[in-house]
C-alpha cells in the first residue's frame, strides 16, 4: 500500500493543538503578559462569582460605615474596607468589574464587527458606496470622542444601552479605516485574482479570502481599544453621564469616593487602582498579541525566553 501526501500532513486537530502549545510557550516568554493574563483571569473569575450570586452580603450596614481596610479579623468581604453606607468595598469592586469590563467588551465587539464589515465593503467595492462610508467616517473623526459621547448621552439620556451605542459609534471609524486599508492591499494579491478567474463571486471572496486576511490586524486593534473604551466609560461615569446609581462601575465609585479622600482614602483609591491595572493589562496583552501575529517581531519572545 502506498502512502499519499495527505497521510504525512497533520490533521486539523493536531495543527490546532500545536498552535495552542506554541501560543502558551510564546506567552511564557513574556513575563509582563503572563502577569496581565493572571490579573484578567482573576477579574473573569470575580465576574463569574458575581453572576452566580456567590458573593457575600452587600447590604447597607451603618455600623461598618467607612470601615478601614486590611482588618483581617472581619469577614473576607470587608478586607478592603467598607464605603460610606457600610457596604463591603470588595463586593462593590467585583460588581463594578462586571459592569465596566462588560460594557467595554460589548462596545468593542460591536464596533469591531460593524467597522470591519463596513471597511471591507468600502475597500473591496469602492465607488459611491466606499466614498459615502469614508466621508461619514471623516465627519465622526472630526469631533473629539469624549465630546461626541457627552453630547450623545446628554441628548438621549445616561443608560447602559446608550453608553454602548455612543462609544461603539465613536470607535468604529478607526476599524473602518484600518479594514479598508488592509482590504485595498489584499484584493490585489494573486490568490484573490485566481478566485475571480475561477468564478468566485464578491461575497464568496470576501468571506473566504478577504476577511481571514484582515482578521488578525482587526483583533489586534480591538485588544488595544478595550483599554481605551474602559477609560472612556470610567471617565463618563465619573462625570455623571455614564452608569447611574443604584448600578455601579469603577468610574462611579471613584466619583463617589472623591469627597472622602481626606478621611477614607480607600473609597476612591481601590477603584482607581482597578481601572489602572486592568487597562494596563489589556495594553500589555495587545502588545503581546501584536508580536505573536507579526513574524518579523516574534524573535523578541524567543530572546526573552532565553
């Protein structure tokens, strides 16, 4: 029996396992990316704990009003102290994490999908459709993101849905421009010309050739935008135009703790620290993801591991 070429090629499952193993080794080669991954995993576990209602009691308790942190004789929910109404600050931080990170993920996913599709269409089809899409992008980019968000939330009211829509619209032009530039380069390659010669339609070519080629760059851009959207959401909530009580977010907690900085510094310090560490973690992972997907930069991970 003769062996064919396919017998010597690895299966799809083997290729995926090799890819996962290689990514794990590449991650181990960057200690800062490992630390960022550990922090984000802790945040995800905390959010899941909140979603499953496994947290302790967070009711108002005036006896614990402005309780200082690091009193390990108390319940574990009070290890970071309590707020002005006696609610455990650790529980409030976890509840705010699910709000802040959840809004950032939904916003980035919305702008990623919408911006990538519009950018690919504008780059591949061009003509009147492409010009209209790009002129709308120019109009949106002509205004500062924070100014557009403030105007939109003041006009339509501060709510979670409006906050997601406003932030997604303001971040979408960046995805459209990058996707269009990538599409203009990819559509001139030989494999796209070959697909046209063999009768491939525009939709088939977009789905099977253009989008897979554009996806790595767009995912890298999305990972960078996660940190930016978190900062925008926290800033809007701090100004009173984002998340409204009784809901809670890290930016709102900083605003509520601002008046207690001289007597209860922990009320504003820990939420601000959570915003800083989480955005830094997203930026570090975005940098690692960019290096992993750029063959000319992968030597950095190898040199670090050595």
